C-alpha cells in the first residue's frame, strides 16, 4: 500500500467551515468560527488519504521512538480509568448498510481480529497531564500556542486548554504526537492502534456512531461535542448541526455525554478532540474521532485522518491504551 500527501490548502477569504474530507480533499476539517477562526479555516494542515480503492488496517509501527523511563511510576488512582475490550473480530471500515458518507480509504468494510486490550475511558485531561509534568516526565512546550503549516497560530491560542483556570477537566490539547506518547509511557500505557481505537468506539457490528446509527439532531439527546447551536450562537457564521445543542462552543469536560458512550463504556469517542494514534501513514500520524467543530460526516466511527506529528491544534488530544 502506498500513500500520498496532498498540497497545502491555499488561503481563501471565506470563514465558512469545510464539510470534511472527500477523496479529493487533503486537509483535516476545522470550523471557520467567524473572524476569530478565519485563519484556522484558511490555513489547515495537510492530511493524507488513500490512493487505493480498498485500504487495509495499517499495523502500528514496529518500534516507537525511545522515551526515557519515568523516575517514578504514577499512582494508579491518578490515571484515567480504563475500560476493557475483549479479544475477537469486529467490523472495521465503511458499513454501507448504515453509512452513506464514507470516504474511499474507509472501504472496503471488513472484519478484523484484535487482541484483548484496555483503553482510557476518557481523553486525557489537563489535570492528568499536569501530574505528568509535575513528575518531570512530560513537557509544556507549545501547549499554549497552536502550530500547523510550519507556523504558530496566535489568534487560536485561546482555544488551548493548558493554563486556563476552569478547564482542568477538559482534554489536554494543542500538543504534539510525541508529547501524547510521552504521557502514555509515563503512565505505563501506550497510544492505541487504529484498529483498537475503532473497535473501542463502535463495538463489533459496525455501528456508525458509538451510541448506534442515529445521527446528531435525530438521536434526541446530546451524545457528543460537535459543531452545534451553542457554537453558532457564539460565532454566527459557523456551519453546525441544525437543532443540535451540546452546550459547548469549544471543548467540554471529558465524560459530559453519558448517552454517547461506546458499547464498551468509552466516552467522547466522537467529538471534543481528535485523538493521536500509534499508526502511521508515511511520515504522518493517524488521528481519529472528530472534534467540537466537526459536522456529522467527519464525526463518525470509521472516519480517518492523519497529520504531521509536530502539529499542535486545539482540536487534537489523545487517550492511552494498554
């Protein structure tokens, strides 16, 4: 299998958010949130899509870059609770019986065997990451400044959660893949593979979303933090799910949507922040899960994305596996 990266997205004047990645699109979507986010919508990072019709699960890298062993092992009660996912096969990729929005790299849908593992119930929070910083095993470089397309993005810094009082239980964001990996190593864990993440998100039978197959706005309750009416009230030019309101225009505290947990009890597998994974595509790292400014077509269990591992964005966080 080969992968190719597309060109960088040229600047454009419209603040309207892109609706997601089709086969012809090369950038991970992010909402153009009025004037504050015009730069975000017009200067998005490069993303890779498959050039083959039938993509397969990419194995996790055989060896990850070395990380120094932590001086002290964290107490288990200071780490996120984990949920267990049993060994066995699951349906991975596009389930055309319930999903008409799939991209080419989600096809063909197929059954994939995955060994037993555990995964964090929630995304890693600012408070949890702070414990790793205090232990001297995690760094804070760049956590208050988004970075993509080879430049810092100061107009978006307010969306980074590090250092903002009251966001301790929000997901840590604006961090690189290496920073996420360092936290997981300190915690005695690792980043999940793409197959592990997808199984934890949708169960074994190919659900479109963690909670089932009804989409946002029709499910009858708030199930995830995506582009919603609260976002539109704050930024009127935003494209959102009409009639759906999750109560947050940016990230939400982790675990805020119990109605949207996965079949294994993992929370926020859709929305809030995309999550760094162990898998690679060429020189890029996989991300999954959609975010607080995504529309339904990109906040689905089988939707795939990849980014430069040095990217720092307000819509990217992580969770660990074991």
